């Protein structure tokens, strides 16, 4: 979002205060943000607070063509976000009504548009509002659905403004769309597996899930239909399916519907060994003996019944043999690419930085040591060519 120009349009709603958080998150992500306040919003707040945080505020009370405070100047942006969007504004915008500076600015905007409704659920469920939201969607508006909760009026229903972080994550997706990923499904697995010894003990791996989450975010921002299969809980605007054991992960993956051009990114840390005879309950220490019998786990990637493009992750500690081992993985598991990372002084479990070698049949591309988010964005680009 760095240096992107965004207009945040705020309607008259009791949830107007969340616009400050939206604005703050947009600015933290490097965007240039101007604010457009409706006359309804001015009943709840003044422009002063928004002026302190934004790159300019336009209202019906300060219009000045000489100073660029006009609906044409404010309409020229990379993205328009209407949040909160009142039922009144939704119905007017859908019908092209522009009887004030707020609506004139929105009507003049030719950039992508996000609209996040917030109103009493009866107002949003009114046939007129439902019809007009469909018109807006057909016209290209991205609708961020309101959430169900107890509203300010005391009613309980679907009418509250969605979370500010969801709105900002959606904005990132709109601003970073890549035509290549439109209508493509990308499945990412992440986090460690947990293999039972008994009902209170388990075998697991070190894995923070940070790289997988960064990848899921990056593919989502690029416009893919992301399914994130994770053993670790995260907040995300895309589908997350939870797993614990490698067997659960294997079964969830085999239930996925994919096309040939869809992509699987296998970033989960799957245990190589599992307990040969897991027990129910809690094994008493004096009954356990001095050893636990293990057996080799199923190789998920090698046995997976998914006919799509596949990217595997390979973690190595032996730098001397790491590349050859990754090449063997590429061939033996019939993968399209392998992401190799080698643990050492700078790359550790749970770190926020990494570097990988992106290995295909014909090429090896090395990333710099940088944040996992930046590495994930590079992998998203490289995956287009597998």
C-alpha cells in the first residue's frame, strides 16, 4: 500500500469512531489517505481529529476550489473506501444520486471502490437496500459484509461494521490484484503437526507458522482464492481450516477440489515419525517403560491425490548437502518447485526474517535475507512461472 492514494469516505453512523482505526491502519501501511465526511458524519464528529491523522479532509463546510478542496480533486485516487456506509448513502450511491458534496465525490470517482455497510439490520434487510447493494456489487463495488452482534440501538442482528483490519486487508487485496491469480485456488499448509503418544502427550515439530501465514496473505493480496490449512490460530480475511495431526492434514488436503492450474504450497512442518501405538488416557510413568516405539510417518506430498501444481518446503541444517537434498525432493515427490531454507545463525525457528532458494527443474533463484512477508511476496511472483 506504500504511496497508494486512498480516499476514506465516512457516513453518519454510530460506528464512525472505527473510521479512525481504519485511517490509522492505512497510514501505518504507508498509504496516503484523504478523508471525506458526510453531513451525517458531522453530526457525530468534527473534522479536526481526521485532519490530525490524514492528508486532507473534505466536507460540505470547507469546500474551496482554489485550495483543491473540491469533489473532483478528492475523487482522484487509487482506491475509495466507504466505511461506515449508512443505508441512506448505500441507496443513494446505487442510484447515482449526487445532491451533496459527499455523493458528488463518490459519483466522480473512477477508481476501485470498497463499501462496508453499518446500520440497523432491518434497514439493511429492507428490499430496497438489498436490491441496491446488488446493484453496487454488479457495478464493481467490493462489499464487506457487516457482522452479527448487539447493535448500538440494542437490537441483535447483522448490521455492525466489520472489523477495521478486515477492511484494510481487503484494501490490500484490491490494490495488489494480479490477473494471473484471478479465480485461481491456492492452498497453503502451515504450522506443526501434533502426533499423539497418549491423550496428554505428543510428538511435534518447532514451527511458528509465520512463513505459511505470510504466504497465505501474499497470495490473498494477489487475488487468489486462498485456503489456509493451519494448526495455529490466526486472524485472516480468507478461509482457514484447522488441523492437528498429519493424518488430519492429509485427509483435509485430499478433500480439496482443485484444477490443474491451482497451486498447493506445502509449508506445514510435518513430523517424520509418529508413535507406533498411541494410547488412550494418560499412560502412567511406571507403565511406559524406558522407550517409545516410533514408526515412519506417511509422506503426504508423495501420496497426495491432488492434481495441481505443487510447491514444497525443505528445511535443512546441513548446508553442504542441502541443495542436493532439495533437488532430490523436487524429483522424488514430483514437485514443481521447492523452497529451501537452511537454519543457521541468522535463520532460526520462529524468526521474523528468512531467505530461501526457489528451486525448479531448470532454475535456482535465491532471495535476500529479509522479512518473511517480503520473501512470501517474491514466492508469489516466482510461482507464476512454475
